[in-house]
C-alpha cells in the first residue's frame, strides 16, 4: 500500500525512557505502519546542558529491544545547529528578533513591580523589557560580552502574517484557530535561542518537521498549546502544516503523569526484570505494529 503518512518520535535525551515514551513512540510507529507510511526517529538534543550522548544511545537500544523500526539516518539535532542559526538569521533580517539580557530574577522582579502576572501557556508571559532597548544600547551590551537570549517580537511577527486566523487540525479536537491575541496572551515574546543554547525547542521542532516532510505529528497532549506557536512559525517560514494527533498522557497509580522525576518505570529496568516487549506494549495498551503487513 502506498501512503504519504510520515510520522516521527522526537525524544530529548535528558534521561532514560519510561513506559510513557514507549506509548508515545508506539502510537507514531503504529500510525505509519498501519498505512504503509514512514516512521522517523529524531533526537532533540539541542539543550547541551541537559542532554547526554549516553541517553541517546540508550534510546536506540531500548527501541531496538521493543522492536520499533525507524529510518536511518536518525537526525540528531545537535549536529545541525547551522540550520537553526540560518532560520534565526532569517527572522532577524525581517526585524522579528531582539536580544534579551534579562535574568530570570529580573523578569520576576519586573512582573512583581507591575503588580500583575499574566499567565500564558508556558508560565508567566515576558513583560517585554528588552524590546524597547535602543540599537545603541543593544550593541554596547553585546560588545561588552553580556549574555543574551533571542526573543521573537510576537506583535511584529503577527503583523507580517497576511491572513488570520491561522488554523491547524488536531485529530480528536478538530480545527484550531490561532489569532494574534492568543499568541500575545499565551506566549508573548517567546525565547527562540537561549543564552546557553543556540536555538529553542519551538524553532527546531517546527523546522525539522518541515524539513523531514512529517505529515502527522503525534505527541503528548502536554504539547497541545505549543502547536499554536508552531503554527505561527510555519506561517512565517511558509512551511507546510502537518496534521496533529495529541494523545493522552499515561498516568501512574496515583493519577499523576508518568515522569522521570516521579520514578516512572524505566524501559531498561523492565527489560532487566525479564519483562518482554509484548508485555510492555500490553501495559501501554497499544500495538505498534498493527496491520504492519510485514
Ligand atoms: N523533544 C520533545 C520532548 O521530548 C518532544 C517534541 C515533539 O514531539 O514535538 O518533549
């Protein structure tokens, strides 16, 4: 069967994988296999302060044990920083990025002084302090070696989009509309490159989904809101818009989402305990190879 479906699983190697990751990867794998499509694995290791090569190796090992099959070569984001820098440069040329010198503490103080803390999808929305710095001050502070992040000027970015609303579709939740107001209140001037990391998750994931021709993004519902921002980036770069399937998150016995910090059972521990891949898939409640046809 010929199919255009291209799915991916894109873990960040900040620790060992647990059952929740198997569940998420299994869904992407099943969606590709059941339609005769393609399944890609992508390592999102741009945060060099938290990602470790041994976790990347462990991901490949765990997935091979589970019987997942992915296309080679695997894209490893840390080997492609120049791609993300080029995308940032494009935004800079269009006047959409500005350097932000604020520390976390300064942002907190600014928000406290303003007397209100607008809450967005990812916590408090940046009050925009560095947006109004003069070019001279920016240049002087950069020349003096002050560390800075790059923020997207969300109002300026929205002004460059010809048609509103932007739309994207989630398989269960249906068509989603993205407006300038939603982006302003939900994200504000988001960071697209951190002081210690030359690019952000939002930029890299959207860039790579476009580059790799992903047609169906399957991922946890914790990233549902982030898709609004990804849709803006797609519009700014004229990238294709994939379909989305945000899935539920697996919970532990106390009803909390499975997470490394809450000691979710790691796949390698299950393996060491003699649990079979079939049992892992049964526990996760999915069949990654359904209708595989070989
Ligand atoms: N790398 C991201 C994470 O591990 C997920 C990326 C995505 O599926 O969009 O949380």
